C-alpha cells in the first residue's frame, strides 16, 4: 500500500499546527477611542449611531441628501417617553370585527382584489362547504369530499369570513341559506333596496 509521502508530511512539522483565533474580542473589535470624554460616555452595547445621539451629535449628516442614511437615522430613533415616564411600546390585538357593523374592511392589495376580494373559484369552493356544514369549520375541515383541497380549519374560517364581507355585487354564486344571516353587507343592501 502506498503512503503518498506521509512520512515527509509528518517530518515537515505541518500536522497539528493550526493557528488559534484571537479570543480577546469575541464578536468584534471595539473602537479605539482616543478622547477621554468620548471614551467615558461610549457604551459598547449600543450602536455607533445611538452613542452619537446620546452625546448630542448627529450620526446621519447626509440624511437630507441620501435616502438610505435617512432611513437608518429613523430606525435608531429612541422611543418617545410616555406621560408617565415609561418608554415601553404598547402592542394591540387587531380585532377580527369592529363594533360598528360587525365587520372589518381591509383594502385589497391590487385593483382586482379591491373589486373582487374573493375569487370566483374560491367563492364556489367555500359556498359548497358552507352549504353542507354551515359555520362548523371543524366538520368542514374533516369532510374530504367537499373540502377536496384539504384546507385547514383556520384557512376555511378565513375564507368564509372574507365571503361574509362581500357585497351583493361581489358575490358571484348563490348564497347558502345556512349562512345567509352571516352575510352582513349582502343583507344591508337587500334591506336598502326593499326600503326604497
């Protein structure tokens, strides 16, 4: 068996001599600040832009010229303090419906989605499921004959909620009697036309 110069390689002293990394600066090399006052105020845990704004200096001096610098400057703005002095960001749940008429209207992404938020194919699909099961989405999900695309319970619920929000002009299929009471916009238009 041929050793392909293993002895030569071993005697050359190359084996086992890997250079170890400098572990003094684990993530990055900190800036070498010569001025004593700046060094005293510099916080290594903050970004350079945040440190400069804390010292009263402007980091994005070209922000009026360069749009990228302006975006970066806005990104590092400190959250404004509330009247009670806290800087916490408040999070809110987006409701499925609002209290005014029971629906939340969301603008479509494109012109076609604004005109017809639910496609005709999806309307036919969800109409078939709603006609058989009403608003029982769990049974609807498990029925693989009507739900042949095997959508999940949440997907079917979202499709149905979009279908309920359609106006009479947007509905291109017959609305099942089981869910006619949930069609808020559809009923409002019928009531308006009957009152006239």
